[in-house]
C-alpha cells in the first residue's frame, strides 16, 4: 500500500467520493487493505463517509510486500456475490508476479468490473503492472504526485462517479474535470 502521507490524504478525501455520488445515487465502499507480513483485511460495506473516515484513521502502514493479488481476488468474489461496479486501488509499488495479477485482472475484465489504479510516484515496475491491470479490466491508470491532494481528489471523484452512475456519469464529469477526462480517455 502506499506510504502514510498518501493514506492520510485518502482518508481526508474519501468524503468527496460520497458527495460526488449523492446526486447519482448511493455509494457503498468496501475497504480492502494490506500491510506487514501477510495481513490483508476487508471491511463490511460502508455507505457513511464519517464511518469510513473513522475506520481508515485506525489503519497504520507497516512494512511488507504488496498483496495486490489478494485485493483483486477479493474484488472478484464481491463482483460475483454483490455486483461490484468498480474497484479503486491507490498504491506506489508492485512486488508480485505480474502474470498472476494479470490473470486475476482478466477475470475482473470478463465480469465487466473496471479497476482504476492511482499511482503515487514513479516506480516503473508498478506503472507497467498497473497499466496492464487497467487495460485488462477496461479501467484506467493515472499517476498523482506525492502530496498532491487535489490530483487524488479529482481521480477519486471520477472513480466514484463511474461506480454510481456508469460511463454516462463519468462522461458528464469529464466535461468539467481533467481527472475524469483522464479516466474516460483510457477506458474501452
């Protein structure tokens, strides 16, 4: 997962996701995170931004390898069980076998669940893997600068608009924000 400053920024900005979708309908979020040695957890479904912020504020970052494969597997299970419409991943590194991640991403793509990957920093290995996951799922990859709250806010708003209102909602938002335009420009 990404470093603590980005995590704190995501905690502060997630309320924007809920606000963006208020006019389009509700947004339920399931927080899946990993950290440390082999720890990967998922919350229940959350539709209240204050509750999500409280939950996120209790999570601290710990050293360890990435566990993106577990996140993609969880997303697939939920897509089959409850009709997940989109997955948002915020991270800065990838330390797994890219072919295994691509197989999981391909399964999500077959279920028509786009993955939006927002990368902090310039790790070339992560970028290559994130771009491929986005391509295989019909999602999108975008980089944001460390400490750039406005960039991440715009990307999260765009992903939330898609999750709540589909491609039409994202197209509408793309008329007024560059983050949405970046996503729609990459989606199939």
